[in-house]
């Protein structure tokens, strides 16, 4: 009997891209089932590796460039130009210019980091002839509400004295006025799409500063300052900028609480204010992969991510894969670098079992450096446990064998 296994993981942040995660899992599977029929489906969520993955899938190419990084220094970056019919489409991966991996550990102060480089990449894509720009949100190191991107696109954000705001979300509470007269005129004719996690909103109790600010280095006091600044930004964007880009019909986007406005530290809201459409990321990023059909053809699905915790069910790749596999009645195993509070919630979305890959306590550097090895070994262990369960079920067919988290 041939075993058909779909391997559909995300990347491990600051460690392995999704394609290498899939290859490591495949190595572990083949140690136990050498003749398994494997379908490798590396997935991206808008964060690291998105531009390259979509370029490969769409017959496109990466365009190298230099742009302003999250702490204000020039960084090597890129965007993708996709092939195919229709208007030329570019993919701007915000993590490639404003991602957390580009913020040195001793400079992780989200009140100071900027999305200015994202605006520069959008302008570079327009310069290259793109008339459709897809912005992938994820793995950000910023909390400026897209203010920096708007400044790079030509808007002036000033305080009550008419002075240009300092970079970063820490100055947004001083915002008094936005002058849109210098905005790149090509924005009016471009189709700007933002692939984002719809669970992320700009303001309120679940606002992006409160949920993600601490992960980016914000203290409790800084979280409150960032929250107040993003509230102020939403109000001024709604008054000064959004009306010029409002859709001809229908209600304008609520920049405070609409799904996706909190994407990448509020970049979603900033770009929505200049007419971008905020779209559920998997509706955009999985287009063309035929994922549902490929999962349905499998006997078993393995997915993976760097950290399995309470945020996984809020739009992470393993939850999306499990939801789709569950609809087809296919069992799902999740492998994770770490397992945190709330990991058990993934059972509600279709995960049958999950397991951490680290064999022993170790430094972060060692875990990152050996992640491919650990993934292959963890996959082998999981497959051998499953093989044992199958044998037990055949010996005692009336006794149910229930997968458990390891």
C-alpha cells in the first residue's frame, strides 16, 4: 500500500524558509516509509519568503534593490515581478525591508522603527511598470501604523507646530495633520492589495500594539503610548486622507477596527487610507496552489510552524491547513519549534496531534542552527509512533488508538 502524505508547512521565522522545512520533514518521513508518495506544499503567510515563493510559483523574478530599513539604515531588499497575463503585478514583502529580523536585538524599540522602506518598495514597483501591487504583511518589526510608508509615498505627517513627525509609532500621539498633496499620483490608478491576517485590528482591546508590541520589545508603558498613537493616527487618517481615496460606492473602511487594519503594526490601516484593499491573506497567497484538492488526495497531512500557541488558531498556517484538511476528513499532525500556552486550542480547528521538535533544552542559536536536523528527527519519531499505533490497532482491533500531543 502506498502512503500519500501532504507536507504543507510554513517557514520557521529567522531560521528556515518553508521550502526547507518541507524538505526536512520529507527526510524524516522517508526514514520510516521510504516509498511514501510525498506532496511538498511549502506555504507562505505574507511574511519572510513571500516574494520569492510567489515569483517561483508565478513564473516571475526577484528585483534586488536598496531601501530604508526599520531602524533607518539602508538595507539590501527586493520585490517580485510576476509573470502571466493581465497588468504587471509586483509583490512587496514588508518583512524584506521592515521585518523584525532586520532590527538588531539591542534596537528593538517599536516606538522608533519605521515602515518607510515599504513605501520605497511600492514606488520602485510602480517605477518598474507594475500597476497591481500585492503587499504581503507578516513578521514585522514595526508599530507605526504605516506612517513611514505614507511618508515615503509623499504624504506629510506633521505635529501642531507644522514639523514633520519623527519616524516610528512613538511620535504618532503628536500627529495633528496629514497633507496628501505630495502623494505619488500613480496610486490613484494602481490596484493596491494587502494580504493580511483579518484577525489583526489597529485599535481597541485587541489592537495591534497591545497584542504584538511586547513581542517587538515594547514595555507596558510603551504599549500604552503606541496604542494612543495609533488611535490618533486612525482619527487623522480618516479626516485628512481616506476621503480622497474612498470607494465610489459603499461604506469606507473603519481604520480602527476593520479586519486587517492592524496587519504588520498597523501598515494595513495606513495603506487602506490610500485606497488599498485589505484581503484575507490565504485567499490571495494560496491562489493557484490547488491546496484543497492536494490535501484531499492525501492519506495524512503534516504541517509545521516555529511556535504553536494561542495565536496559531488566529490565522496561522497550521490552523488554515488543518481547517481545510478537516473538511476533507484528513488527519493532521503539527510539528513546532516550541509549544506555548493555548496550543491545545488547535484541536478545535482540525489538528489531531502536535509535537515539539527540540530534543533537549538548548540556546536559541543552537536551536536555529540545527532546526533542519531537529525537524527531520522529530518527523521520524512521530512516524514511528504512528506506525506503532497502527500495529497495536491491528493486534487489538476493538481498542481505539487516540493521537495525543507529545
